[in-house]
């Protein structure tokens, strides 16, 4: 099970490298987790809890959300600045419906499901 968490951490490192250049923290966490998993099988419970907690950004080139599903969108603006807003993908028109008017000139690169309301 730790392999899935390591995979998510390394994927997040790729996202951070692209957006902010701070991927080292994720890579160090993945390396440490692999080492701990090799040493002690008791880490399985910790890994399971982390998998449930750590969100995983999805690249739009890998997969799009369900049609009309509200998600958090990670965007690049005209100046290559990172920003985010809520939006949904409309497959009928093959475009993103974003909540912010300022985001119309931005390019959606990644998305993540919104947390469930409690």
C-alpha cells in the first residue's frame, strides 16, 4: 500500500516542480516513506491514513472530471502565474466553466475533487 502513497508524493513533486519549484519536500517524504516501509511493517496503518488524507492533483492531459462536476482547478494565467478557482468541465462544449471572470484568460492544467461537505 505504501507504493500508492509514494506514487502520489512523486506525482505531486512533478506538479510542484512545474508550478513552484518546491518539489524536494515531496521527494524527501517519498524517500523517507520507502525507507520506513522497508524497516517496519507497522507503517501500513500510517500509510493508509495518509492515502485517505493527501489529495492528488490530476493533470487535464491524464483525465478530465465527470461532466459538470465542480472541482478545484489549478490554472496558469497569461504571466505564467499559478492561481486556482472552482470550475467544472463541460464536455458538450469541450471547455471549462470557471467561477471567476478573471480566470477566463487562464489555462486549466490540473484539477482535484472538492472535499465533501460534512
